[in-house]
């Protein structure tokens, strides 16, 4: 060879970036170092729901007492919904045996949002509306800064 440094082809095959571990396990790390991977759509959505609940808890903390939050990919209902509209979330009243629930459906909300910031706003508004229906509180009480969605 003419003295050129060769790079192992398994590190950057087809110019797709690093694939394997960046460093092998050693006594300090005990685990191989992995390349950074951006969060999946499901992880981003879960973070958006958590942020919405935190924001509502900051504005009106007593509205969250006795309510659990869940995420499902698509709505599964025993009786089919009518029309061409797909539900975005469900508010389920509790009883003596179980807590009240707000279930947010990921795929219908993702389908309606044009961007990730738009998805955060849509998730927040959906959670506020479902809590309003479940608790009987007004949307203005749950979200006093209703027009300030750029947070």
C-alpha cells in the first residue's frame, strides 16, 4: 500500500454512520458505549403526555387527584364509534374499585399533528379537554393560559 490509513469497513458500512459499540466493556464502564439514538415516536409521545400532566399539575394540582393516565396506540372500544371520526382520547369515570382514567391514543393524535411541536400542543389540549369532562371543571380553570401554547 502507499501508506494510507484504512478504516475498518464494519464501522461505517455504506456511509450509514456508526453501528456497533463505540468502546468495548472495560473495568470503568462495565458496559459497551453505544451511539446516541434519537427517541422513538412512542418515547416522544410519552414525554409529551408527561409534560402535559405536569403543566396541568402546576396550574391546578387538585384536579389530578384520583386520576391515572395511560397511553394506547389505537382505540379499542367494545362498541364501534359512529361516523368517520376516530376518538383521540377517552375519559373513564372511576368507582369504588378503580380510579378514574384518562387514556390518550397515540396514533390518531400523531396522524393529526403536522410537527412534533404541534403534537405537543395537541396532546396538551386533548388531556385538558378529557380532564375537564372527567372532573367537571372548566377548561379555563385547568388551563388559565389557554392561548399560550408555545411553551
